């Protein structure tokens, strides 16, 4: 069995307005970002796979750690075949654009919900990914995790709560 890690973080820098807005719209959660961490035994390195900096990208753990405060990580055990599927997905989607329009669509959904209305994400299913959409796609479509949420509207909190309630998703606070 192999392991991947689903993590939750926020920027280390104090002035990060986009992060603050995400946390506010997500119920003032302590994190604004979610990512997947893989371990390469061959190169003795960990890689962070994420949607950030306006695109889907891989980043070394050292550089990521300089920018991000890790709030919590969950370990998921997967077999070699599933790891190959996850890595294929990651490679095939690296460089896709950050789906900023969908993030604004989720914000619109939450604002409308304050008035007792429900709408679909008006900008959902665009090209690219935002962080929780990327992690959600890996969890639901690649690993076949039973998370019953709509991928284009998943927030970091949605993924966190799903993993926190999932038997076998180990993690440290």
C-alpha cells in the first residue's frame, strides 16, 4: 500500500485578502487551501499538487512550507494501481488554469443562500480547477472516495469535513 496526503493550509503572510475571503465564506475556517502531497521515494522528496498561483501545479515541499502554514493533513492509503491513476491525473492536468470564475460563483451561491435561495454555480464547470475542485476530483473521480458533494461547488471545508468523518483517513491536527 502507498500513501497520499490531503492537506489544508493558509498563507503565512499576514495580508492575504483572497485567503481571508475564502475563510470568511467558508465559515471562518482556519484554512483557505487544500492540496495533495505525494512522496517520491526514488528522489527522497515530497511534492505538493495544487491549484494555486493561477494554475494547477506541482511544488516542492520546502518552497510550499515557506509560503504556507499547514493546518491539518489526512493520510489516505491507496494501492499501486490507484497511485498510478492519481499521478496520471496530476500530470495530465498540471498547467491547467486556476478556475477563478467558479470560486466567485461559489461566493454568489453563498450570498444568495443568506436570503433563503438556492442557485447553481453560475460559473461552474469552467476550464481548469480551483484547489478544492482539484482535490475533490482526485478523491471522487480517481480514488472513488464516497464523498457525496458536487465537485464544482466543493469548498476546502466540505473536503475537510468529509475526510474528518471518514473511517481510515488518518491525520494529525
